[in-house]
C-alpha cells in the first residue's frame, strides 16, 4: 500500500501544480501574451478543476499513507 499512496501523492502534486499554472495563465499572470492560454477564461475553469482533482488525489494518498501506519 505504500507504493500506491506514494504514487497518488506524486500524481496529485503534479496535477495540482499544473492546475495552478493553467489558472494563472488563464488570468494572464504567467506565460507569454502570444499563448492561446493567456487571458482565456476556459483555462481558468479548466485549471481550477485540475487543481481540485489534484488536491483530492493528493489527499487520498495522504489518507492511505497515514492509515497504513
């Protein structure tokens, strides 16, 4: 179970970080102005959803890790 929880932690962290970057690009905070993601509201919603899913997966990994002790 330790390998599964560690995998969930890694995948959740990567998804959450990606969601933050996508959201910030959607708001126009990071990225080049020529990017199709820059100041695009679709990326705000998609990035927010990705962030939430990443946090849920990360929390599941933490739960399994703590419960397995």
